[in-house]
C-alpha cells in the first residue's frame, strides 16, 4: 500500500523559539496586533510504500527519531493517509 505522510516538527514547548519571537515582534510593524505565542516549525511530506498502516507508522517514527528530529530541542507528530 502507498501512504502520504505529513511530519510536523516543532521546538520543544519549554524552549525559546527565536524564529517565532522574531515573527511575533514584527507582526506589529505590519499592523497585526492580535497574534501571540508564534512558534516556527517544519513540515516534511513524503510518500511511503508499506504493507499496512501500522508498518508505515513504525517506519515514519523510526525516520523521525533517527534522522529528522533532534529530540533534545524538537518534538514531532505526523499524519498518514492512503494515497
């Protein structure tokens, strides 16, 4: 089976997010004053071929933990859908 995966990577909640803070500070320069707690992250998309969704989840989790995510400073979540 073929699956479409979206991986969301964000800074750990307890850590300062300098990119998010920079965006937040500059929203007022654009006249936007009703935003707070902006956090900047990454979105990674991919297709994966796997026997079933459970196997696909294990593969994506492994990929995140071993390659894509620095678990000291980042957290991740993902969505898997059939192609």
